[in-house]
C-alpha cells in the first residue's frame, strides 16, 4: 500500500505512507523558497511519489479538509502586516459591524497569483469556483498523482491533527490514551476536539467551535505589529518579559471570554470579532504585558480544561496536536499537571503536519491495520545529494578566501565549536516541519556569552527578546532539565525549566528572562551522526548540549540542498559550512586547525 497525503492550504505539503510507515514528508516552501507557501504542492508530491522502497503505483490519496476556499487560494501567503491590517478594515469590519457584503478576493486583487499550478485554472478570477473548488481540486490532484479522483479521500481537518499526534507518539500502542486537538479553525468551524483511543480504535467524544485560544492569539499577534499565522512564537517569546502585576489587566480581558465547565467550553462574553474587540479593550496596556497576559490566560485555560478531561475520563496518557500545541510554554505547563502521567506533542503539529494525518486517514479508509501504522522519525525530507555536495566543495576550493577540509571527523567539528565558531550543518535527510533538528541547523557552543548577538549579526536577525534552543544528549537530561516525569521531547515541542547546571551549561540556548529551554532531547537511534558530534563535544567540555537553530536567512525557509546551504553561507557571516564529505571555513578558522 502506497498512500499520498496532501495539504493544499497554509502551508502546502505532501507525505508518503508506504505500507505501515511514514516514508517521506515535506512542505512546498522547501522547494519554492517562499515561506509558508500555500500554492499547489507540485514538487512535494513529486518528491513523495519518488520516495520509499517500493515502485508500485499509488493506492490512494488523502487530502486535508473536507472543503477548501477557492478565494483563499487566489493569492500566495506573502501578505505583509500592512495587508493583514487592511484585511481587517476592508473585509471584516464591514462584514461584522456594518452588515456589508465584501468580496475579499477583490480586496487582494494586487496579490493574485495567476501563474500558480495549474495556470489555466487560476488565469482569471471566477467567483463561481467558490462553489466547485473543493471538487475541482480532486481532479487537479488526481492528474498530478496519476490516480482517479474517486481514489482521493478528503479527511476532516481535526482528524488529520488527531491521527498525526497519535501515530507520531510513543504511545500509539497504548490500550488507552487521550488525543486532544486545538487550533485556529478547521472543517465546520471546529477548533478543538477530544478523542479516546481504546485498543487501537479512536473515537471522538467532544468537539467545539468555541475554543478560540488560537484565533485570539493570532489576532493579538497582529495587534502587536507581527504577522498572524506566522509570528505567534514571537509573542510567546516576548511574554516572559512582562510582569504579572502589570499583565493582570490584559489577562482579565482575555479571561472574560470563555468559561470551562467540565469538558465543555462555553462563552462568558462572546466578542464580535478577534481584532477590533481586543484592540479597543487592550488600548493603553504595554506590549510586553499584553503578551504576558495572553500567554498566562492560554496556559490557565489549557491546564484547567485538560485537567477536567483527564479527571472525567480517568485516562492519564495525553497527546496534544494542532496549531495551539506549537505553544511550547503552554505544553510545558500541561505536561507538569499532577493528573497527567505521560504526555507527548509530536513535532510541528500545526497544519504543516496535516498531510501526514491525511495519509493515515486514507490508509485506514483503504484497510490498513490501525495498530501497524508508524511514524518513527522527523527526518523525512530530501537527502543531501552527494553530487550536489561535491559540486559545492569543488566550487569553494576555487575561491581564494575560503578553506575546504575534506572528510573532517566529528572531533574536529567539536573542537571548532568549542573554539567559539558557528557552523551550519547540512547533512542527511532534511527535517520535516518548522523545527531544525540537526540536519539543517546552525550549531554553536551554548555556554559562550556573545554567541546569540553574533548569530543574529551573522544571519538570523531575530528580535532581541527571542531565545534560541538546545539539542541535549539524552544522558544529560536529568542534569539540565527539570523533568521528573521523563517527558520526551525529541522534536523541540516542550518548554522545560532548567536546573542550575543546565542554565550554566547552555545559557545562550535558553530564554534569558525565565531560564526555560525549548529542548530537543537527542537519542542515538534518532540521529547517530549528530549524537556522535555531541558526544565528542561533551568529551572536550564535560557539557552535553549544543545550541541548535534553523539554517536559513531571516524570512526564508530552512535550506534544503547543499547548494542552498552554500548560498546562505556566502550571503551571511557564518564561520563554517559542514556537508557530507567536507567542511568549508572562512580564513579566520585556519589558525584553529
């Protein structure tokens, strides 16, 4: 059985489920180089079709969402903050406050992408396609995959999140588990669901359209001058700088919206919208205290609601999925709840992961054994092609101000990191999702005080308040993280408090305001070569963690190929670039050899 999963939305991507294993997954942005690309995932599908170990034809396709909006797909997702604010004033205020009919497609006519695939479908605007697009997309997908549209199964949005979260967790063979999904919005307007898995069978016991945490968080992100559906993590990073005393007025405004009664979420006072309502209510409260109040409220609502679910069901193994699960600080608070014994959040559980959930849903539809489906790794993207690495290394050897070392061992790389240098690592298969997990990462010694401003000056240009993250050897976790339940975080999905030794050993990879860490806990099986590098580093320093941040220029997707990595290296001030077969260094590295 070979199943393709597709998300043709924000962000577009594809997945291959081969027999019972997730064999490949990637987002279209990694090929188009347009961050959060939502155009048809043509290259992602081509990659997935050519992946795996079997040459059989595709059995079927799972596509995310029962329906998809034609008008929303007319433009690329490259709206500026100014565009997003204009949308609120030109589309939503007239609709919600003045009762007017507004065609949002015409508001964004200057953003139409009439050359996206298939070009003949998008070449001119046809509002009648709003009624037909959900069906039209099946034929478009079928033509590319080479399959009849009747073999394409639409999978409801929150089932995609639930399948991904459960089958990507270490608890997929548990007799009983809770699977909770929370996001901005999905099919039928749903934004939260609760399902129980018993003996491999998942059944939903609750769903709601009133859990507006994600929607409010995204609109407050815009109110603070940042891109919604992209920069929510910046609001989360800003929150610890606010003071609880001064954040309380903002908290009270948010806390006036929802009521939690057992497993039910209901309105206290339903806002007319999520932008103008909070703009007016929050006026005069300082930006950092707005962020703090919002984060405190989200954490409190989630902790109360999930505690109630656990207590009512008596199930203490909990899996959370959906866009709100990307809030690692809130997930850390939930993981620490006394009523939870085991907890897991799979990597990049926002809509990036929907193609995986869609593939699983389609596989189940076509008779795949529910207890056999597995997702054991996030290294599901394209491999670094050997010829590409060879070409890049040969090119670098002909540039006078670069040094190329052939086949350096991990001890050499560790020595350079200890010496204070920042190295981009582009080796093996690319990680799936929003988190770099070592194969498309920038690595540095996290104990060096000035490494954060250096990396920001070199390449990242991150906001001054934003922390980086550590990758930690599993055998150092007890020393570095406060994690009494041994909660796993192989994909940087949990925010942990650090121990005194942990803070001292990886200060530059922790949040400077609250000393927390968005840790990638690394096991040898997950990535043996990266594990060996960290072990070499630990033998020299006695410390078992490195700073790990994504390998990309600010505003662009994470690099995919060796050529892209080299281009970023040449357009930044990185000290080194590590590829399969060689290391490229700038001249100031020569003395440390």
